[in-house]
C-alpha cells in the first residue's frame, strides 16, 4: 500500500503565536499549572470529566491557542493513570493530548485505553492513538492497526496506523536480530498468541521472547490465525494455501474443487474470530501474456478450509492484498487492493459490493 504522508499531519500540534505577549501568556499559564499541580492535584488524579472546565477557569480570556496549549501542559503533568482516565474526557483536545503523552512515555499500561480510542468519533483522536500505540510497541495492538489501514477512510489515520505497524515490525526484527526486510509477516491471535514469519522460519512469542517453531513450507504473503492461537493459515504464491492446526509444527496443503482455477496464488486470508470454520481468501493467477497477477476474486470456506466456493459479487478488477473482519462492523468483509479499499456486505451466503 502506498500512502503519501502530507507535510502537515492533522493532529494536536498548533501554530504558536509570534507575538511575545502571547508567548508570555502561555509561559505564565504553564508556570501556574505546574505550581497548582505541585500542590497535590496530580496525586488526587483530577476527574477527566472536569478537566476542561477547570482549565477554562484558568484562562478565561486567553486566545484559543493559549487554552489548548494550557490543556496540553496540564495533560503532560498528569500521572499515567490520570492520563488513561483523560482518554474519556468530553473534550477531544484533552483526549488527543493524553494520547500523545501516553505515547511519549511509552506507557504500556495505556495500551487498552488507546485501543479503545482508535474507535473515537474524532479522527484526530484516532490518529494520535494509533501513533501512540506504535510508540509503545505492544504487539497486541497489531490487529487493530492493520484494520485501521483498511476500514478507516481518513488518510491521516491510515498513515498513522501504517507507521505504527511498521514500528512494531521493526521491534520484532530488532528482537530477533535480523534485518527489517526479513520479517515477512506478523500476526496476533484474538487470545494474544503472536507469530512472525522470518525468511523461511516461523517464530512464536512465548513468555516475552521469540522462539523458533520450525521451517515454513513456502514464503508467506500473509499469516492469519484462529482464535485458539494454534490454527494458522499461510497464504503463499504458486503453492497456494497451507494450514497448520498445531501452531506450525505440521503443515498441510490446501486444495480446491475441480472448478477452481489453477495454478493460483493466495494474496490475503482472514478467519472469522466468531466462527473459526469460516475463512475468506483472495485468489489471483499469473497472467500468461503479461506475467502479472490477475485477480480471481474472493473465495470462502465454511468448513475450516476443506471446501471452497467463489463469493458472488466479489471484486475481480484488482488484486486484494488484505482482508479484514472488523468486530465493530460484523456484517462486512473489508478488502484492500492496489487500487482502493472496499467492503462487501455479508448477507447470508451472498455478498453485496459497497465502496468504502
């Protein structure tokens, strides 16, 4: 996926006034806030629902930028538990600043609050929450960061999630002491079990350390995991699809019925976490004339990968690189192609194409 980062990310950073008088207002307010907090307000953990009103009493006549800078100053001085509580503040400026502060502190205990904030109605809050999750680096954030790149239409949120995922992959590479490019796929199961495909090897995260499980049967396009953390589907090029039911110890090659195209490539796969027997994959074939991948649409299995059927109305105009089932919108299957994202409405055994 190619995303161009804008010169100015939409976030909490605001232009500072150039007039010295305005700067003096900000400095004075920061000093005042620091003094008040030093008297014990931090220990008392200010109620986040009252924070905005309290700040406004400190600077009732100040310009808007001074009020927002003061909110940021207050937030940076709060304890980590107070920052987590501030993620529920009714003012989005407070939530944004709290997310930034949690990221700067690498506060792992704020991960759950930040994950919830990626569903915030304010896109700026989602963006800063995704960025903070990348800074903190907890592997459990990976599925949501991957989903944001497909289900969220805001390009700044998509970019923040993309960069955060890249940070997570970089941390895995550093832990395994391999080049960043060697980490070909990374996946986390709903129960928290994590796997990494590194070159031709499969690793599992166990007790905070990566342990080698063994060789992979083929180079992966993607790993997708069942809710038990033991069922793994490996999407590959010409060999197609592989499945392991015991955490990568033994692999079996997937097969299709006689009506399915061969040779074929699996470019993306996803397991329904609510029904692990339901799996969706994106298929492609190598064009005989141009040597490029040609999309064959989406295939579905409802018996754990034993049999597959083509999904009606699934897109065949571009190769799907990512498939997402988002718990927040259980009636849809989301896809990401080289051209654009899309979603399919799940209606019984059929699907209806909808633009994202």
